[in-house]
C-alpha cells in the first residue's frame, strides 16, 4: 500500500476485495437501472443506498476481533434457531407459510442469517473438538444435528433453496475440518439415491414441478418452465457482445419473469452478452479466491474454517443462481448476491465479507509483527 | 470407530485443511468454468435459435391478406377484381370507456343489437392487440362518420381492405366460381396462418378454385412490438402484400353478360367458340347465384332458396349438365353417312312412322315429310330419313364421327367437375350392360336420344368443328389457347355439304327459320333440337300428344340449338341448351336466343336493342329478377328479418363440396329422369354405374 499518500487506517483496508465488490455492485445497479426501463426507481437507487450502508457496516464489522465471532458463534446460532421456530409457529397460527419475523420496525428473515451462522457454528464446533477426535463418530453427529435442525426448519417453511444452502455451507465446513472423504462420497451416493425418493414423497407440488420441468423445460413453456425457457432465450439471444445497454427486449417487454431479482443475470446477459457474463463470473471468482486465500493465511482452526466456509457460502449463492438461470439447476429461488434486487442476500453476503475482512485484518496484523 | 493415525495434531490438521481448501478451490473454479462454458454454448452455439425465439416473442406479425389477382376478359375488361372494402375494427388494448365507445359506434354504423352482442363477446375473448371486427363492407358515408370522430373513439381503427368483386354478378357466377372463407379442414391440412386471418378468402369453385395458386399472391404483414402481456409497444415496418397474378381469359365479358341476360327466365346455358382458335368467348349457365354475395357467406335462407330452385342455379350446366342432344346431332349424322358412302341425293320417303320389328318409330311431323334427300332431311329435321339410313349403315359407323366432332369427349379446362356424357355403340353396350346392340338402340341414338348424352360445351365444340373442319380444342385461358388444330379426317366436300344443309335449316325454309340473323349480309347456319324427357304412349298419341305448356316443368322437352356464322365463312360457333323449355314462349326459345347472341357478335347495338324490347316481358334484367325472386321466396317462407340479417359462415354449407354434392344430385336426377321418361334404358355418363 502506498502509505505515504493515504492515511494509515484507510490504506490498510483490503482494497482489492472492496474494489471488486464495488465493481460488482455498481454493475448490478446499472443492470437494475436498465431493468426498470431506464430509471433509478424503483430498484437501482434504493439498492445502491442500501449497498453503501451495508458496505460501511461490513467495514465496521472488519474491526471486530475474531475472538468475538468465536465466542458469539454458538449463541448466535441458538438465537437464530429459536427465531426459525418462532417463525414456524407464527406461520402455523396465522395460517400459511411465513418466512419472516415482524419486529415492528424491520422484518427479519432468520433463515437468511442462518447461512453464515451455520458456518460459524460448525467452525466453532470443530474448533472445540480435540484434533484427535476428528475421525471419530463424535466429530460427525453433533455437526449433523447442527446442520439438520435449521435445515429442516427452513425447508418446512418451505424454502428449498435456503435449506440446501445451509446444508451445503455446513457440509463444506465438515469437509474442510477433515471428516473422512469416504463419508462425503458415501453421502453423495446416498443423496443420488434419496433425491428421486424425496422428490416424489417429500417435496411440495410446486417444488416437484420445478424439478421435473427443470429436466424438460419445453414440456411446459407457458407454465413453470416459462422461467427457465425465457431466461435461456435472454442469455442465448444476447450473443457475444449483447444487444446493448437498454436494448434488451426479453426484460423490457416483460417476457423474462423476475428479471430484477432471481433472473437478473439473464437481464444482464441479454444486454451485455457473453463478455459481460464472463467478467461478472470472473469478478465473483476473484472475490471467492480472496476468501480462500484469507482462510489459508489464517491461524487457528476457527478462523480458517470460518473464512473458507464463508467464501464457499458466497460461492454457493453465485453458483446455484447461475446454474438456475442457465438451465443447469431447478428454479430454487436463490438470488445473485450484490446484483439481484433485494435486501436479504445483499445483507448476508456483506455480513460474510465483513467477517472475512475481520479475519483478514487479524492475519495482516500478525504478518506485520 | 477406528482411531486414525493421520490427524492427531494441529499441525497435521492444518496440513489437511490447506489440502482440502485447495481441492475446494479447484472444485469451485471448475464450476466457474462450467458456467462460463454453458453461457458460451447458449450465446454462441445456440445464438441463432435463441435470437429467433426472442424475435418471435417480441414481434407479433398480423398477416395482411394479399390482393387476389384479377380475372380479365380478352379485351382487358375485369371479370373479377377487388373492391375497396371499408371496415372498422377495435384494438382491445387501446379501447377506453368501452360502453360509451360501443354505443357511439352502434349509432354511427347503425349496427343491429345482435351484432353488438357479438362484438361484446369477441372483445371479452380477445387478446390485447388482435383486432376485433366491428363491421365490414361499409359504405363510404358510415365509414367517414366513424373516421371523423376518431378522437372520441380510442381503440377504434377504421381500415381499408379488399373484397372480391364480380362486376358481371350472376352472369359470370359459373365461370369464375366464387371465393369464401377457408374451412377448418383446409386449415388443418396446411397449417398456413393466412387461412385463419380475418378477411382472407380463397377460391371455392370455378376458375377461382382452379386458379387459386396463381390468384392468391403473398400476404403482407403488419408487425408490432408487444409485451409478454400482449400490450402493444410500437408499430414496426409493415411488409406490403404481393398481389396475385392477373389472368386473362378468352371470354368476352360483354358477350358473357349479354348471353346471360338473353337466356331470360330459362334454365339454360350458352357457349360461343371462336372457329379459328377454339377460344371460348362466353360460357353462361343460368340462372345462377350472385358470387358477390357468396364471398361473405350467404344466409341460410338464400342457400335454401338456391337449393330448392328447380332451375338448379348452383350447377354449372355448361360442363356438368348432360342432355340428350336430340336433332342437333343430325348434321353430324349426315357427315357420318356421307363418309360411310351414302350419296347426298339418295332419297327416303317419310310417311310419319317406321315399323322396326314390333315397335313403331314416329317422325316429329305426324303426316310425314314425303320424299327427302340428305339436305332436306337435315333442314326439315326428318327423323325417318335418319332412322332408315342409320338402320342400313349401322350406328357403329356413326359413333366414331360423333366422337371426332367432340361428343363424349373431355376437354382440358380449368374446372374441377366436368361430365362428359356418352356416345354409345355396340362395344360400349356390351362392356357396360353385357347386352347386344339392337336396331332400336341405333334408331334412338340416330336422333340424339336413348343412350346419347352430351353437355352444352361438347355441342358447341361439335358446331365449331363442323364449321371449321378442324379438331378445335376449347380453351378459356388466353395463355393456353390450342392453336394449329388438326384438320378433321373427312372430305372437305362432305363438310361443305353439311354446312350447306345447316344453312338450309335457318335460311332455306327449315325448322330454324326463327334464327335468321338481323344483320344484313351475314347468314347463320344451324340446327335446332328437341329432346323428349318422357315417353309418349300410344294412347296419348291417339288422343293427341300433350302440348308442353300443359305439362309440369320437369316433363317438358329440352330445347337445343347449335350453329355458326357467317355460314359461308364460319367465324363463331355456338350452342344454346334450354332445360325443359318446351318451346312454349317464342322469345325465350332457342332459335331467337341463338340469333340474338350471334347478332351480338356482328352488330352489338342491334342485339342490345333487341334485348331491350323483350327483356321487360319477362321481368327485367338478372339482378331485378333475382331480387324479386328472393323477395317472393322470403315472403313465402317468412322468416323474421332479424334471422336473415345474421350472416354466418358456419351454418351455411357454401363450401365447394356442398355445391358439388348438390349439383351432382341435380344432375343425376335429371339424367335418370330424362332417360326414363324417354322410354329407353337409363344411360349415364361413362364412369358412373347404373342403379337398378
């Protein structure tokens, strides 16, 4: 860092990731501006304001020492599980499904916080576990309970996407903690067997439909398959260079549903083409690589597992969303972080980044010594 | 659980972590590469497909029906053209204050309540930008009334389209046929979206049907950009239609209309052929329907009226009507006899009857003609002469000549349904009825009765071939005239003698004196004919044969006339066939109709003046009479006017198969009746099996 030109605290910020995130978010606002038909309302402006507020919050979080995260991990997890239960009960009372808690001044969606919380909780669990216990049964079942409880509650909401992300985040931490590989391979095989059964017996009709139609979108081009078909048309018709800013017809003429939220990538790809899409994917990969690097540089089991786990959480967001819009995965309602309009994912991802930057700050302080 | 020796210390754990973190990173990179690859696949390899899908999402093309090619006569006069059609539509998406707009429209366009009901229904079912028809075929006043008040009528769209128009009306109906909306079956066959475009019509009958490909053209398209909800965003460039190709006919439109009018109240047909080329100058079958009113679907009542009419207005009698040609075959008989070696001077004594076996064959002249040579026999139309001569020669020597002059022949004409009748001989009878040819068969055939059946076109061709001495082929399309016809393989002296005999029929004190032309210096040669459609019993003959006027329409004789002019240098040949005419009214009988039609060819004004004299005696021109008939029919079958006003396509069987079925039925009945009544074995056209 050029310490001579900038004041020390500013120069010491992790500029590489901040600039990447800024670039992604600003590009996202440009896309939202176009999606609104060339207007900052109703999406781009509020999304931008919220982004800068949340980025400030994340930078503030980066000054929180790692040990606070370590101590707070399990209590925070417990609070969120209780909130999830509360949401579930409230939903039962009011009839129908509910995903948020209305605290009067803000509506909180506890399942969203569970995505980073599960990483922290699992990391904390393996941190507490003596190294010699890693390959024992005692290293597996508590983590499985930690993951399974919130995942079950979230899926009951029903929110398949978030439930899957909680499982994936927890499993990544388990994998990084050194749980025997054969368990993952066995787990993968078990999933391969159980998914068809689950699809048939556990999922709701609309979820089952989404999966069946994912396998054959053209079978229902005007129904549930419409989302996938129109998204592929938007991406495919964009070509290499795109139709040009504000020139997308799929989004502007409302053929692409959810063009500003879950399918914002298709909106972007139609106007910016393969080039815009690859740059965006590259930017996300760089952010995730930074997270993995932070994990590699960390000292202590908790910090390492947390950093890599949070980086993976961001990866799951991006990966699942992009596979969904490109027709490689069923429509499960995972937004594209920093680009899709909506506060929840934005908040979660910036929370992850805040914790990552806090770990990074500690790493660098240690390095300077 | 087995104790693992590998992870026991933090250092080992850190090593395991960094290895697994690297694996994780590699997996994530792999997913990233997969996503980029998938995106490249969609946007490069499948780009063209998705581009077109995106375009078909965005752009909604409304087809504009192409303007149909014109049918024009030999002089360029339109026989079928396109009339500007003023219509008013509503674009549902732009409609505001629906009730106010609709009530104002109802008032401006004078729409009946049931039409308003239909518009309301259509609007409820309509999708956004797809126009809903309010009214078509508007007159200029009502169209203008809507146009000037457009600012008060959001969503209302006055447009000009095109509708098929036949200036000749009913006179050309059986020549042109008519156009109509495609049927659901036709759409299912081709899946051509044009077929379901409002306002599109295709040929249903006649030339319109036969020349459909040429006449149709390429549709234009009005392209609009629409949103997923069907909201109209912008109007894009409109692609103009490519009109169908105009087609020139050999018909003379003036003659066609004149002949149609001159046929008067008859159920009949008239054909005129150019003796040099075989071009058909007119081809009339009357009465007929008005093809203009057929274009937008006719009312049930109109349909019933046409079907019930015993003058079969739905049948094209020129190519589909089969008649015993009667005495009109006698000139051809004469030619055959000459070729068979009969001397023209050989005389036969006509006593009025000829006994053959147990039967007695009568001449039309009760007391007989006395002694006659060939010319005299043709001129006086003596039956006994031909009975006797053909009994001597055998009909098998006549039949080949009959075929050579066109009887029983099928001609290459752009019509779907043609019936080509029969020229019988012994081989034919053996093949068809497994029976021996009898003398009586030959005698019946020799006066154009019995098994002999021909359509009016064949009779006109016969006249043209006898007149020209060449095997002329009739043609209707100017581009397909069969020039350079071969000469008939007969001695020119024989042909000349036959022509002279035909001259005698009209000008030499023969049976056709009424056909003598009014044009100085031009003589017509011809032959009259009468075909009995009932058997005259011996009892009736003794008590005096009933006059045709005393008989019901279907029992009256057919009246026929074939001829050509000028007699010494033939230019035009013709045939006139009047069903059940019975020679009851002189003005409406074949010789005078033939005379006037031929007069038209040489002195148009004289022909028109002659028509003006007689037309009022039978109730005025075609349109006037048709309107009067319709009013009478309507009064008799008194449906309330509201039911008539509803013109719907679906209840009206106005499509070609129905018309064909109707004509077929009419034809069959007629052929059967004709033969039965004539007292001979029923003979039908060659292809149809006889019903026992």
